[in-house]
């Protein structure tokens, strides 16, 4: 697989500007936050997972219940571990003590989550732009960058932004792999490695997200692979084994610690609209809600919008919006948002090519401007 040629022209500059605005919102919120007990728990557990030889020791001392996965803990603890090594602090120094010795401990705790939020936004723009062109890509990215829900997911330690990044990667990597399977085998391997990595890291965040991602990948690959359908299961099996290996590695290959994941009921889910209702009822998401309703109406009545590229993210978003875990607290609607924004970008790109382009251009601009204003106004509410 050839690496894509890197270009940095006007579309890339505008996308970078939007992502910088997203990062600026996150940093504004973080600058007004204080180190909390939850931060302390994530930092201490993450450091123990990196620095102690046995993750079981970290699990039993400060991590409490790791039912929701190790990814967020490791992400929160890694910058502090590196900082401790660089400044020469003893391993016994706790994050609470480090706050007096290291500047910006709170920022270090949150930097990994901002990083994955920016990465997810960049992936959303890249996928949407390849599918729908510049206009669809920028509509999706602008709504993402001015989404208070996504900003909130990046300004405190949590597994939701990591699972959202992972699920988006699983779906579109698997679709790319299905297309690559029409060609020579050498083009499959890099995508198989990417898919295995996405599965493993997603499972590190939430096992339920990885399971749903694998099932959706199976469905879409069987649909797209055509003559290669008999090979889909072996390919996904290999990717699943690779993902399982990454998940096991996150527990330092300690089977005793790894066994806790099967006692957590993380993968048990049921139908509930509570999370999505809360999201769409929030006034700060009014622009996104209007865009989603408009896109759904246009999808039904504008025949050109009903094709695989638009239907896929709509189906995935609809599924994830109605899921909820039984015991472990998760927010699957956060996982669904990138797919919803991809769908919105696709439909808006279609209607912007219609005869009513000027009308829809004004409508799109008004929606994006409204959401940007609401996002700016809601930032103080995200400080906790």
C-alpha cells in the first residue's frame, strides 16, 4: 500500500485552522480547571500500570475497578511517567506531590485526550473529504470542532473519546480493506495491521466498542468484498487475534489481571435513548441538531443522497445512539457522533451541488455559525 501523498494547500490549511480552534477551546477549559480526586486516581493508576512490573499490583492498589479498560489510565499516566523520568523524580513521588514540583500537571493529564480528539477530527475530515469532496469534509469538521460534547470528552480523563476514535478507525479501515481485497494480496497487509491495531486499542478503552466494531466490520466487508467474501472471515479472524494480543499486552500479559475484564459486564448492552436524548435536548448542540434533522429529511426526499457512502454512517450512528451498557458507565452516543457528522457532511455536500445551491449554502453557513456561537458560549459550563 502506497502512503498517501502529503499536501498542504488551502483545504489542509483551513482544516488545520479548525482543528487549532478545537484545541484552543479545550485548552481554555483546562486552564480554568483544578486537579480533582478523579484526576488523581487516573494519574496514579496510569503511572502504576506503566512503572510497576505487574499490572495486578496497580489494579489492587489504586486502580479500583478497571472494568472500562486500561487505555484512559495509561494515556493519563504516560506523560507524568515521562515527566518524572526527565526531571529525575523518584518513582515513589505521587501525582499529588508532583503538582508542587511539576508545572502544568493538569495539562499533562489531559494532553493525550486532546491529541486523540484532534486525531479523530483529522480522520473525520480526511474520510469525509475523500467521500464527499471539500464541502462535505468542512461541514463535518466544522460541526465537530464546535461541538461542546467533543470538547467535553477531551478535557478530562475518560475512555469515551478513545473508543470513539477507535470505532471510527475500525469501520473505515475495514471498508478500505474490503476494497483492497479486490486487488493483490500485498495491498491487504498494511490495512490488516491497521485494523488489528484499531481493534486492540478500542478494546483497551471499551470491550463493547471493539465487539460492535468487529460485527459492523464483518457486515460491511461481506457486503463490499463480492468475489472475495469467503476470505473475509479469515482476514477478520487474523485482525481479531492481533487486537486481542494488543489488549492482553495492555495488562502486561498478566492473565490474572486480564481476567478482570471478563467479570465486568462491560460488553453487556441494552437499548436506551437516554444519552442521545440528553445530547439532542442540550441547547448548546442546537446547530448540530438542526443539521442532523435537516440531513435526515434531505436523505429521505433527495434521492441522490441515498447511496452507500451516506447510508453507512447513518446506520452506524442510529445503532450507537440507542445503546447503553448495563453496569459499566459508558456514553455510546459519543462513539456515534463522528458517524453522524460524516452523514451530515455527505448529505449537505449532495444538496450543495443541486440547483438550489445558493439557498443551501446560506442555510449551511447559518447552521455552522450558530453552532460556533453556541460552542463558545457553552465553554464556561464545561469547567468543572
